[in-house]
C-alpha cells in the first residue's frame, strides 16, 4: 500500500468515525425512528447530488437547524466525497 493510499484510508476512517459518532449522538438524543433517520440521510444524499427541489432543500435545512448533528453528518459526507475525488476514488460513492 502506498503512502497516498494509506493516508486516504486514514482520512476515510476518521471521517467515518466522526459521522458515526454524530449519528449515535443524534439517535440517542432524539430517539428517532430508524425510518426517519434513513429519510433524512437520503435527503442529504439527494441534496449533495442536486436532486432536491427548493421546498425539499428548505425542509432539510430545517432539520439541520433542529439538530446540528445532521449538519455534521452532511459536512462529513461532503468531505468524504472531496477526498474520494482528490484520490480519484469515485467508485466509493
């Protein structure tokens, strides 16, 4: 494994731990139903992919304002995608 590949994996592991930690905190704090968690995660992915209309975007930002942990998860997803692009690992997303 090259140094670049090793660094890439460390970045991914760190971001995944941060995202999972934020998700755990969110889940324990809010006691959300799994279907609600999945719904918001799907909205985050759709927002990043440019597949939400303005009303859906507004709803997602309301979720971010209700609980900043969702915004942390959103930021983590953006960082992971940025790292993947940097190392040309588009197959990850």
